[in-house]
């Protein structure tokens, strides 16, 4: 059977908003720059229009696989035991995509990956993970998406997928907020949150304004925010919130001992809001909650409450 080369890249590793998307592209070739993929390069060097055009024009022989890692999943895995770094999550996504191709019965001769961390260490991880497949050659490089078209094509698949998801997320959030505001879910005294998210990167002034504007002092941010990111997990004058509640599987939740009255105040505030069940107030009071380390509760307006995040 024909052997395949696989290129792997991601989109959305750094933003504080939206998912991280990993994509792998398998192509029947012996060269990681097959002529059929000429023009497929680093997605960051292409306009959105060109990315969409190339995505739609992928050769029929190209086999893509996508792994979408939502903001909620990133937060859960980073906060929850045993606690994973973003690199750990990235490695696991790449491993999963390779395993999908193996499960499809493809003969894989080579895998080329845009690096996360040190390339040498990443190669060793891949060799250990796929030690039962000694015939696979692994190449891990910085800028692999610019140097190998099979990785560039994967980069385009990841970026187009993320862009579409972010656009859908923005439209959905805007619609939910409009509906909630029409139902007077927010008091008249609360300023209307801005819906302009900017690029989604922490340093973008528009994104910073969105985070400040859309932070609810009790319910935090919508679930499209990676609240495990340092710039939103640390209180600031612009982003004031209550301290986190933490819980492991065999320990009761604890709170900041230097602020013993905060949880009581939090509970009292929640009890005044008749739209929410009593169990939410109990959670805020530090009583045992369902789940191990992180719990999400839906709100009619589309907001989510997370007891791990500092609210």
C-alpha cells in the first residue's frame, strides 16, 4: 500500500478567547513538499480569503484530521488534577491525530510537526509514544509550516477551522446577549458589554476592553474565555473578582483564609438572585459540589459560572 507523510500544526495557541485547533494532513507522498501542495504555506502569511480558497481546493488525496480544544477544556485540564500545561495539551492533541490515521489503516512513513518547546525533546516524546511503530520517522522543527508544504496545508486547515469557530462563537454570543438583555437579565444600571473581541490575544487593546466589559462580578466570563490564562486569572483594578473556590476529589473546598467574609458575601449576593437555584448559592458557600475540581453551571443568559475561576 502507498505510504503517507503527515504534517501537523495548530492555530490559536496564544489567544485568551476561543479554542485551540490542531490539524493533521496525511498525503500519499515520499516528500514533505509534494508538488500537489505547491502554494500551501504558513497560514499566518496568507490572507483570510486565500486561506479559504486553498482550504476548499485541497487535493482529493489529502486526508485531514482536526482536533478542536475548547477554552473550557483548556481550563479544565490546566486547573484540574493532575494539572496539564498547554504544552502537555498540545502533545496529547498531536498524538491523538496520529493515532487516528493509524486506526484508519494508513501506512505512515514520516510525521512532520511544527514544534512546541524544544524540537529534540518533542521528537523523543513522539518516539516513546509510538514505539510500537518503529517505521515512522519523526521530524520536529520550528517554522515547519513555512518549510514543508504538508505542514503548511495542515496550518491552513487549523486556521480556517478556528476562524470559522470564532466567528460562530461571536455570532452566538452576540445573539445570546441580545436575547438576555431583552429579558432584562441585567439591571438597567449595568453597562452593556462590548461585543468587539479584537484579535483575541491578551495584548490586544480591543480584547482587553472586551474582557473588562464582559466580566460579570459574580458569574465571571462566558465560556469562550480561557480563564486559566494568567492575565485573566489574576485580579487587577480593571478586573476585580472574588477569590477562587478549590476542591479535590477527597477534600472539601477551601477559600482564601485572609478573606473569610468574601464567600458569605458571595452567597448572600447569589441568594438575592431568584433566577438561580439554591444549589448555586450552596456552592458559593463552600459546600461540596458535583465533580472533582471544576464545575460549570448554565445561566439563562448564556453565561457560565465556574467555581474554580476567581469570580
